[in-house]
């Protein structure tokens, strides 16, 4: 059995990324909540293929696992720095955004203090127990199979790389940016490399390749279907779109309107930091002074096909402004095409208990529940279509976990803010 006593847990989290790890930290002090968390990996590891030395997370340190729910928690980023003897260097640095490697180290530190986390457990099935009001979760381990019992579930399985439908998954050398560091030397040995996409990850990979290519490395090209290499917008009133009030407003819209808004909000969370955009231009300028070619940079261009011949990869491209197609030859292709949520196969036995929308996605309640009764199964970062750009935002993780814990325990364990924005979204209450 999964536990020595075979007891029924109050809550079981599947997947231990930053969001479920934050939930575990916030649940740990609660004596009346028996919560456990399972993950197939052997320990915490956050985007190891993109852990570039100078890359930062795109939110301030307060968007850690716990602080925006409980600033006094021992699992805060500042407490981690203090315990590591790095609080004063961080203070003197005067940059609120931690390095990505620094944030990953912090999460690993927090995970090593929690007894509720159980690694090396690959969940293969969730089933309703016919004899009781709980679920049986089957997990595969190195030594066999375990079965855990729980009244409620929180799915934090994360997202998977989103690959263009026109690219054969077995085509080589083609990789997602999430694999970049694992295959960087292979890329640098090519005569040319093409980076596709205009998000932060694509920009980081492009800059890193360009810096390492020097004068004698591969030609590095950068192609995106976006109309420009656009920066993310960080103005304060725009950031209020991550407020509880805006989530209320967004969730209340019809699905078609939400989908349209998500497309329009691309620059709010899928762009590039302005500092990185300017840094890339400076790098290209320095290279030009020394006579190094810039390679190809082009926008409004959609990848429509990719194939391999004796000389490398041939990309089929379409200029969306001119309406014309063209071909581009490259040695390797790096896809900075983002991530998408995916319904895990282990939910198949309980699919009938889950609410689905017309497009076959989770019909997520305002309080993040996906079961029809709205009191048994919750999701983390699988609700962009219902909650908008807050779904992947690290800064909203503690808020979402506070809401989930309120639903699980029936009480407001951590204060849940309901109104923080200066703006009004929708029709003002007094005129409505």
C-alpha cells in the first residue's frame, strides 16, 4: 500500500512543480489536513534544459512559493536566502527578480524540508473506490506498484512542449527549447541553426547561441510568425490583469470571448523582456562592428513544413504579410513554440466525473475545481482558457493555493484577497 496504515488522505497532489510545491508548503502547518504529493521524478527539477547562467524569472521574489499567502512562512525565498547566507548579497544586488537557477535552488531547498512529498511515484490511474467516498491512486515505482487513497485531488502535472503539427516528432536535429542545454554542443557543431518563436525562451536561446558562436561558429537565424519581436508589457495598470477582480471578470465571459482575449493578451505573458530585446540588439551591433554576419531575423513568417535531405533540414515557410511561400535551409531547428496543458491518461477511469467544455477542455470553476460536484478535483496551471493569463503566473500561485485550501478545509486558512485593483472590469456595480 502507499502508506503504512493505508489510511484515506484528505488531499493528494499529483505532480510537484512550483504550484503543487507551494500548496505542500502552505498545507504543511495545518494539523487538521492530511496532505500528500506524488511525482514520477526522483527530486525537484525545474526546466533544467533552460537553466542559463544569467536568465532570471520574470516576476519579483515575492512571487515565491508562499509569501503572497503567508509572509511569515518558513518556506519563503527570503528565509532560504538567510539560511544560505545570501540575503545581504541579494539585498545589495538591488534586483527583485531572482536568477532562474537561484529560484530552482530555492524550490529544491523547500522540497527537501517537507515530509509530505513522495518522489519516484509515477501515477498511472485514478479510480473511484466503489466502497467509499474516495479515490484510489495507483502509482508505479522502481520496486512495484503502490495504491494511495484520498478524498480529494489536486492536479499539478504541468504542461508539455507544444510542437507545430507540421513537424514530424522524429525529425532530427529538431528540438524544443526545453532541451536546449542538453544539446547545446550538438547545435554549436552545426553550420547553421534556426530558432523558431518569439517568446522569452526563444530569445534566450538565440542570444546564447549567438554569443557562443563567436566568429567561427554556426550562422544563427531567428524566425517568428509574430508581426514583431515584441517585449512583454510590465506597466502597472496592465499588471492589474493578474488581480482577483480581473479573474472574476474573465471567468464570467463566454468561452469564445475568453479565447479571443487570450490571443490578444499574448504580449502580456509570451513576449520577451525589454532588457533582453535591447541586449540582443547590442550583441548584434557589436558583432557587426567586427564584420560578423547577423544571420536571418524575420517576422510574420509561419512554418508550414520541415523535411530532411542529404544537406540538412529544409523548412517550408510562408510570409503572412506578402502571402508568399519560400524555403529556408538550416542545419538544426530549435522550437521556441511554448507549452500546452494536456489531460493525463491516468484520469481515464474518472472522465465521467469531470466537467468538460465544448472544446474538450476542463470546464474549470472559478475556484479551480474540475469535477462536476466542484468539491473533489482541482487543477494548477491548466486553466488559461477559463482564467486567462494568471494560470501560468508564478505570482498567482499562492493566491490559487489559498483558494484551493479554503475549498478543501471549509475555512479561510490564508486570507484570500478579493479586491486589489484600481480599475473596474466590466460594468461598474452602482450602474449595473
